[in-house]
C-alpha cells in the first residue's frame, strides 16, 4: 500500500502530536454537492450508486477535490447489513429507507441470521477501489451502524419518530431484541473487519438512535453490543493501528461509559461541551466533533467564530478531530464548508504548539 502523505487524522485519533486539528465531515460525500447529485442521477438510484464500485469511488473523492479534508469516508449506507440479511432495503421517494420484510413478529426474528459477507462484496470492492484512488492522499474511514441502530430500522421497518415497535419489544420481550442485537453484533464485527482487510484505515460505529434509550437500557441494549464489536475488531493493518470511533448521537450523558468500550475516540454531538467532555474522559480517548451542522447556514464570519469557540473549548494539545455533531444538511452551501475547513486548519495551529 502507498505511504500516507497526510496521516494527521490517524495521529489525532491516537492522541499523538499533530501540526493542526484534522477535520472531516459526516456525510461529506452527499446531496449538498451538485457533482454528487449528477453522479447519483447517472447511477439511477441511491442503492445502485452504492453498488457501483466506480461511481461509489467517484462520489467518495468528490469532497476531497473541493476541500482539503483530512480523511475520506467510504460512500455507502448503514442499512447494507440488514439488506444482506434478506430484509429487502428500498428507498421510497420522500420517505427515506424502508424494508420490504421488517422484523414484525417472533418468527421473523427467530429466522434472522448473520449474512454471508459475500452478499456485501460490493462494499469491500468499493473500499479497495477508493483506497487505490486515494493513492495515500488521506486515510480512508470505513463504517457501520451500531447493532441497536440497525435493529431500530429492522423492527420499525424504516425511520421512526417514536420507536414504538422496538421499545415495546425491549420492554415486553427483551430476549427477542437481544437475539436481534447479538446477530447484528456478529454481522457488524465481520463487516468492519472485512472493510479493514480491504483497506479501511479507521472505522466508525454510528449509534444514531442509542441516545433515545433510557439510562440503563442504553448500557444493556446498545453499549454492551458496541463493546463486543470493538473487542472483536482487527486493530492493526499495514503496520499501524486501525483506530475505532464510537459515536452515539445524544450520548453526552454516557461519555465515560463509551470511553470504556475500548475505542480510540468518542464522537460528540453539538449538545456536549468539549472542555467538559475532555475533563470527563481524561486521556483515555480522543474526541471527535462537535460543530452544529445548522451553523453552516450562517455567514462565513459566524462559522469562523464558532470554530474558534470550539477549538478554544478543547484547548491545547492533541486528541481532537474536528467534525460536525451529526451529518451535513443537504441544503448546506458548499462555499460555507470551504470556510469551515479553512478556519479549522488556520486557527488550530496555535493550539498544537
């Protein structure tokens, strides 16, 4: 593999010295870029875009052609895993992801099985292709949804505003939800390890809906399974450590618990104070976050001021990866992203001396 020309992101995740704070954005390859929209139209659908190695590579690299980001992230979707389990993923116009065969009864849950990773070969092919195309420019991040977040979609049948089905199952038949989570955890571990084998140099677990759980239930139904995954991951490839980031949206109450999973970095949403988070986790993990995505609609001067506030909150020293507190909004002006990246790179240098 080609030597990395910019490993700032990986060093920051391992709390090693860096010249500046690295930055990448969740959903950085996506609908806010006109070139992405053109490529998706060429592909025919979102799923076809994910499954086309050449086009998935193209859209992964598109934001790096515009902005001097410090990492690329695989273009894919968290729901590829339950799709490979036979649930029949599709995207309804204006409704988001849906499943043709959701887990709406006990028989469906009992029939659930870990998928053959060959069903997801298109993802691993994309990872290998993107890694070649990057040619060492920046590291490549692989990812998966957390077992609980995947279960939410699998049991609800798609997006949900109240998680009524999955939470009813959690209280009424917890053993059935645990069965889904156990299968998901095994599948996600295999899936992320296959991404690492194909060339991913860091991985992130997206626990989008774990923060909607009550205290205690989060630890039992979400965190415990992410801990299992972290313990089962390949942690070295190409002669260097493969860092693992765990991100629970709404998980600010449980930062210490997340830091104890064995991960290298904890992702933060915009509700968390960086200084307090750093004090709480100490030197156990790096921190990633936590710019409010909606602040990108403000004028560049306001974006620069918010960058300054967050960098000052984290303070001096390594161990911070700048990112949004959640995925970028599709209506974000690309020139505002350029202002954000430039501000992070310029302003952060004084904090690394």
